């Protein structure tokens, strides 16, 4: 077992999308899911990025201003890169999907789609490609959280968490010893639009501690008058 916590933003997604509202939605969504996100507005910028940097997965829109997604896909493969590619298409024609897959895309999704659906596809592709298999596993002592399978284990015991508890634990494990204020946790987990009492944070932390059997000295410590911090056991 590796001690401490690893895996902070180790999976890089390259989003190739020129429509800003969609690009922004995906950027924020994937960021909060723990990915490193790079957004480029066109095909040429995508190829430039891949020439100088690494991506674990490319989410590629078909309708781009400079060259279409099929061409981008073809050029990525022509460079000998086997990065998984998920294509986004506004068109429903099956020929597009077939064309994309023939050119080397691994999966496609038809617009409009929900973020959760895209996230599930991205995770499935990353799992299939075996990329960063370990990087999405966070561990602290005998506590192991797998970001891809959404599984949390303490020793051999599987801990069943709600999505909110999972997100909280993931955030803590990605940032050991960092003190989070209740307001920060509200923003990060519940979102900026959430209007409510910060007590909701205390309630969820309390549930999380109880499910983890977290007794003093705790993993999730209360920093009085401030918030909470995660202390991995050595
Ligand atoms: Ca587009």
C-alpha cells in the first residue's frame, strides 16, 4: 500500500469545442470531478496541444471552425497517438458515427447530452484504455478511494457513500492537511448556486466520519472556528 495521497489532477482531458457555453460547462464539470482540463476552440489548436503536451483523453466536437472533428481525429491517429477520442456530434445521422469510429474515434455522444452521461463515457473509456489506472486511486493508510469505479474501501471493507459524501472524501484526500472552510466546501461540493446554511456541511462530514469509523485522532479533523482538514494516518 502506498502511503499518503496521490492522484491530484493526474488525468488530463483535452476538450476541443468552440461553443463557449458548452466548453465552460464541461470545463467546470470535469474540473470538479478532479480532472486537469485543457480547452481549445479548434482543430489546429488541438493538434498543437498534442504536439507539445500530453492528454489522457480527447473530447472532440465535430463541428469546429477551422477543420472538422473527423479531420482532427484522422490527424491525431496519423501522428501515431493512441489517446482515446470521444466525439461529440450535433448530427444524429448514423453515418457520422460510423465515419468517426472508422477514423479512429473510440466513442461518440450525440448533442444534447447530460454532463453525467459524458462523464460516465469518459470514465469508461479511461478504464478501457487502462490509462492512469493507478492515478485515479487515492489512498491514505488503509483507506482507498477509486475515482473511476467510485468505490471506497477501508481495508477489505467496502464503504457505501452517497455521491455528496464521496465528493467530500475525494476532495479531502486530494488535499491532505489543507484546511477547508465550510464556505469553500459548500462551493466546491454543492456549487456556487447553493443557498443554504453551512450546517449542511457539518451534517455530511458527521455522516462521513461515522461511515468511515473515524474516531480520534481523526482523519477528518475539525479546525475550530474555521472548518475541516484531512490528516492521512501515517
Ligand atoms: Ca462546435
